[in-house]
């Protein structure tokens, strides 16, 4: 899709903040980036697509959408990774922590 207002420099800035340079480093991988994403990244990506559609429907300008989506994505990845870390700890360790409270 062609967007005359698209500014490559601004997009590169957001890519860097979102950690997308890792996709550039793996440019030799074939297929869709979703083929190599973790479950947490896929959940976050799906959420961002939905939120972006809502923001577009509300006529939010692209620059504002990118800023909002970037912040939301960072927060969601922190939460998802924290939940994953906590659920991957051995059960005994979690029970001990509860007992110490």
C-alpha cells in the first residue's frame, strides 16, 4: 500500500526501539517473521494489529499510532515475558515464595 506521508527515517527509529534490528540480522531466514517468533511475540503482534485497526478507525494519525503501539508493545512483552518466567519456575520455588510472605 502506498502512503505519501510515510517517512522512512521515523519508521527506522521505531524499528530500533521495538527491537526489529534482530529481523535485519536474520535476513537470510526464509518465510514470514511469524514463522520464527515466540508465542509471546505472536500474541503481542496479534494484539498490535487489532489495536492498530481500532486506532485507524478512530482516524488517529500514523505518527501518534506508532508511538502508542510502541509503548503498548513494550509493556505487553514485559508482562508476557514476566508471566512466562514465573510459570516456568519450579512449583516448589513458587510455593516457598508464597510461604515467605
